[in-house]
C-alpha cells in the first residue's frame, strides 16, 4: 500500500500529472514513479480510478535530485 495517499474531489488538470507524465518529467520509467509512490517519496493523489501526482511536488523533487 502506498504510504502517502490523498483523495481528491475535483482535479485541475494543470496542477496534477499522471504517472506517465511524471515519468517523462523526471526522465525515468513509469514503474520507477510507482516505486517512489509506494515508498512515500512522492505523494499519491487519487481521483476516481486515476493515480495522480502534484506537478509542483514532481518538479521540486526533480530539482532536488539534480542537486
């Protein structure tokens, strides 16, 4: 089970990324993103059946990884 999960009631498409979109931003495979979510490195946002990531969190995580 994913460690940090938030359920959304509505979604602004400019604020959230799908797993696939986040993988493109971070330059990793989608399975790596799923592992980050599972480990709690990134926060999981659920909307209906979608798994989403906060775009600001992904971009901030990207900047931290570059060091």
